[in-house]
């Protein structure tokens, strides 16, 4: 994709109606993001049905704006109220809230917004520059290569995002089993329908995702309750020269590591955020005089940059290979497929207009959020303090409406409610949701590529160097996940 295509994408985004929708998407995503427990995945899941009435390019632009807005909102409530909107906002709460208590909330917000902005812009440049080259490489993929890629993606996500490789693979298998319900892709034979007409059409991704990430989060938050919080005055948004110096270096390091690791399936923004936080903390301890735990700006700038950079780099394998790296990318993929746009190498050729508009919208959304979020920080804090007993039912109603509008089916509302209860139960039992989601998304791709490979010749798998490389990478990810799980268990045993 050249500069001319990107400029055409900017022309699409700068149309008044598209720009207004992007602005509304940023605002809506931020509102959902500041609410406890409802992070980017929940925001996209809840608001996704509203975009089905738009055109393909505009819908993806709005979803991207919602995604970014939710990430910004999570860090805002974390810094001001010590209420992280999602897991990846925990470092911002641990280091930003002490700054708030010292009257430096404005500086903490400015550092978080600036680091996120820089990482988002650089990450967008990475998508524009790397995506087409990776798509060209993906054109060499046949069924065996695609089979290897899907297997690697499933094992990486199952291990790295869940800790326990056994639980991760088990949940991925459960997701694939759920995706197999309905009619067989080739023979049209009924599978696991038990004679039900509703089950013959299979489970739509929209009500399943809304239930798992929208309703389940509301149930968890209502169960544990949210403590009352009182935000201190925001104060000046100008960081000191020393704060700028220390946070700028951390943001640069977080951007590089976050973008690179985000290209690997299973490396969710929450994972790279904590990796960046741990790295910056060790770096500060080696230098002496660490301020971590008492308002270290490095603990805000680095993780926030890693968060946004990882979110951006996830679009590279999605657009180039058709492989989502996490639940949010799976929802974006579902939105593309609703409009008949199949993510993969052709995204940069036959669908270059949509891809260019989406990449251009990343630039625009980052600017919108930087301009809007700092002046409105006090407003977001007030929204986060609204009793969840009021907000929870409103979100539940929105989830139900969204599930219904996916296919105008009451059955989908039931599916959404069941998925919500299932997601709540998974969290109670410590079962990872991300592998389940990816199994549900990648299961049909795995089945199709396996059938095509076997139809050609099973020996083609052994004759494909790309397939063998992916299988080796899958084995490495399993071993790595097992070692990380053992270390965490040993650490817990040592502390107890």
C-alpha cells in the first residue's frame, strides 16, 4: 500500500459524517472504558451491533475508535480513582493514583495520554509499512501452511494468555466444539443440533462475544461491588522536565517491545503491559532510588505505550494473514466478515480502500482522543463514580438489544444470556476465556485447512518448510507456557 492509497484513506475519513462517527466512537468507547471491569473487549462487544447499519469502511473506523477510546478510558479511571477499567490499566492505577493523591493527577494523565498517543501513531506507521509485506508473504500460503499457522496461533494463545497450557488447550477445544454446531461446511450434515431448528444455523459470534465479555463482566462487577471512590482535583496537565525525561524513555521502550510482541498470537495488551511494567521496575531498581509504588512516571509511560503499541500491531496479522491475535481482534474480524470482507492477503489489494481508510482512522482517532480526553478527565471520573447498580442494568439492556439485532433473533438473546453466565462461571473457576474465544473463531479455519490438506495429500505437510516452522513454533510456545506456569506456581509456593 503506497502513499497515494493512504491519502485516499484520509479523504474517506475526513468526510464530515465519517469524522463525526469516529468522534462519537471515541466518546462511546471512553465512556464504557471508564466503567469498572468493562475494558476494550467489552466496549467493542457491546457497541458492535450499532455499527452494522454502516458501510464496511465506516463501521471498522468506528469500531477502531471505540477500541482506542476504551483503552484511554481505562487508564483515566485508574489514575483518578484507582479503579482500572481493565487488567492492562492496573499499572496506571498502581503508579498514577499515588500521583493523584499528591496533587499530580493532571501530570499523570498527560503522561499516559502522551505515551499512548506516540505509541498509537508509531504503531499505525508499523501497520502501514509492515502489513503489505507480510500479506505478500502470505500469498505463498496453501492449505498446509494455513493449517500450521492456525495450530501455532491456537497453541500460543492457549498457553501465553492462560498460564496453564492444559486449561488453555482444553478451553480452545471447547470453543472449537461450540463452533462446530450447525451444518457441516461441505456435506451440509447436521452436527450437534439435537433436532433443533435454531441450532441448525449455528451460533453467531456477536451474541456469544457480547455475553462472554459484556454480560459476564457486569455480573462479576455486581457480585463483588465497587467501593466508593473520590477523585482529587486534576490540577495542572504540565509534567516537570524530569518527569518528561523519565517517562519519554519508558514510552519509547514500551512502544518497541509492545509492537514487536503484539505480532505474536496470545500476546494480549494486558500481557505486554505487565512485561513493560516489570522491565521498567527492574531498570529503576538497578539504577537505585526506585520510586515504583509511590508514583513512578516510568510505570505509567512504559505500560501505557506498550498497551497501545500491542493493540496496533494486532492489526498486522489480522489484515495480512486473517488471524486474530486476541478477543478484540476476533470481534474486528467478525465485523469485517459481516460485510463480506475476508481478512487476509487480499485486504491490501482488492480491499485496499477499506484498509487504507481504517489505517487513516487510527491516526485520526489518536488525535481526537488526545484532544478530548485530557479536558474531559473530570467528566470521566464522575461517570466512573455513578453507582453500578444503576449502570449495570443499563449495560445489560444494551447487551440484549445488541444480541437481538445481530440476526433479529430472540434465540440469540438466549445465547447471549447463557454465554454471559458461562463467562461468569469461567472466571469463578479460573478458566481462561481468551483461548475459548479463539477456538470458536479459528475452529472453522482449522477444519477447512485440515480437510483441504488431507484432500491434496497428507504428505504435503511434511514437504512444506513453512508448515514445519509453524509446528516448531507451536511446540516452543507450549514449552514456554509450561515453564512460565511452573515458575508462577513455585513463586506462589515460596511466598506461602
